[in-house]
C-alpha cells in the first residue's frame, strides 16, 4: 500500500502529536548561538588565508564536527520530506514548521564556530556543502511507521553523535554548543518516539514491518556528503558514532521503549517481524565486532 493510503493512521495519532508538541513547547527553552560562538577569534580570510596550522582542535574532532554540520546542512530536504509525507492538517503543519526552525540553528551554530575558530578549511567546507545539497536526500517511505521509526532513530543518533563530537573537541565552547544541539535532538526524539509509540498502541500488527525495514538498513541521511564512507569510518573509530553505539544507544533502547518484545495478539506476519526486530541487536553486535577487528580506535 502506498503511503497516502495510511492517512487514517496519521489522523488517529494526530491528537497525541498535538499533546507531544505542546509538551515540547513547555519543556524546550530556546537558546542563542550568538552567545556561544567565539566571535573575538574571527579574522579576515582574504588578508589572512586559512591554514591547517591555525586549527585548535584535533583532526578527528574536526572530521566529526564537519560531518555533523554537513548532515545538518541538508535540512531543506528533510523539511520537504515532512511536507510531502505529513498531511496538511494543523498539528502536523505546526510541528513541521517548529521543528524546521529549531533545526535551522544547528548548522548556523556549528558553521559559525568552525569558521571563527578556523577549525575547518572554509573553501572545502563550502564546496562540500554544495556537493551535499546537489546530491539531496529523498526518502522512500511506504508507511508512516517508516517515517516515525526513521526520525526517532535519526534524532537519537544525532543526539549521541553531536554530544560525542563536542566531547572530542576538548574545547569548552564547542562542548557547550554541541551539548545544546544534542539537547534539541533529544527533544525532537521524544516527539517522534511518542508518535511511534501511539501508532504501535493503535495498530501493532500494521507498523512492525515498517519499523523493521527502517532499522534493518538504517543509514544516516549523509550518503551524498563527499567522502562519506571514509568520514563515517573515521568517526566510528573515534567513538563518535559506530555500530556498537548504534546498538547500545539507539536500536536496543528504542526496541525496549516501544515494548516490541512484549507485544501480543499480533497477526502471524507481524509476529515474524517482531522476531526479526528482536534478532537485530545481536546482528548489530556481530557487525560491530567485525568492524572493531578490522579497524583500531583512533
Ligand atoms: Fe539537528
Ligand atoms: Fe533534531
């Protein structure tokens, strides 16, 4: 069935989405990146061109920040995805706008930090941004469960990745900036995870396949970033984000929090997906061990 044919399910969970959004608005305090960026370090790039010797944080920390930034830079495509897939009714529209506004500050903040502190090659960064956006990002969601399983996992993954990238910098300013961004991702995660929980409550047999297909091949939306595989290997080795972290901090907690194992009264097809989902963590650990045997930490 095509995504549009599941409108009823989205309508049924809309009151919960409204409640979660109201709670989000209560809980989240807006922050201002201009209060954190070290503007006093900023210098003219024409009269004083960038050189790697000016960097103040490690190469692996720079790789992590740049990869996280380029992922955030693709926000227009994420916004379009929500616009395309979510219905035109008020709660979904309101959430899409609010979420986009909050996400928008992330790239602005990280870029401002990297440029003022000279912790990235400004030409390469801009060329990478253009290449990333030319590649774009176009998810192919067939069921709302795929959208909400993906966004839940992605927000949680970025929460962990931003937080770890901040720690790796050994710079209190970057640490605080990345902590605040990670906190936003957590707020977003709570929203998407809550909507998914409600879908599971209403239609357990209809959503497990979507959760499984999303988790089975989960990939961050960064494949269009130049050198993505090499950069992803570097941040995996640096302990910013890797398969073990994906297992420990994303997949396992989500399966637990959604109570997948305890679901009963499922159709026989859904019960198969339940079992497949429960088998995923140990597959991930096997893959993590294989990666760790091949690549040493950096
Ligand atoms: Fe973000
Ligand atoms: Fe987010």
